[in-house]
C-alpha cells in the first residue's frame, strides 16, 4: 500500500507571511491542529511545502514563552524543512521515519514535489484496522467453508 492511497487530499494550508493569530483562527475554523505552510510556484499552480505549523508549536513557542502572538508571523513559529512523504512511497518506511522524527502528521508530495495531501497516523490506523478486519473475515469465512464442506 502506498501513501497516495490513504492520505487525505483536503489540505489546510497557509502562507508563511500570514499572521499567527490568523493561523490560529484558521485552525479553529477548519477544526485542525496542523497547517501546511506553502509557497506558490510561479511557473505553475503547484504549492511547495516550506514548513508546517501545529497548535503545539503555537503553545510551546508563543503562549509558554509569553510572546505577543499579534506581532508574529507563521514563518516565525513554523517548523521549517519538515519530513515529507512521497505519494508513491512505502507506508512502512514512512511510518518508521515518522516514529524516528517524532511526528504524527506529514505533508505528502507528488512527483513534481507539489503538495497533494497529508498523511496522519490516524489515517494509517484506520487503513490498518480495515486490513485487519478483512484478514479476520477471511479466516472466519475459511472456517465456515470448512465446516459446511467437511461436516
């Protein structure tokens, strides 16, 4: 199974020059705790990932340090050069990298390095649970077939 199969294609993104208060409001309005910070490619409509901003970033870098959020931009607080997942990449390898880096969500990029989605551990868990359910169903089906064909 590759990343592109299970990642979410609806991405909430923001520009690094936007105000931090606006970013927090966007998170609240869209009910997310993770924004992908992007810049537009001048030659096409692709969005290039330059960072990520989490609700935790805002708490630890601004609130906990008693900084004035009104004076800060997304680019001041975001995590630069985040781990990226490749759309056609291996799920196993990506989850291992996520564990090593210590992140729960990663932007997913396509062949031109353009933003195409976000992969979260929630997505991985949901997909894995479905696969486990299919495996359990196959086992039950095999047992049922065995009982009826060889009483």
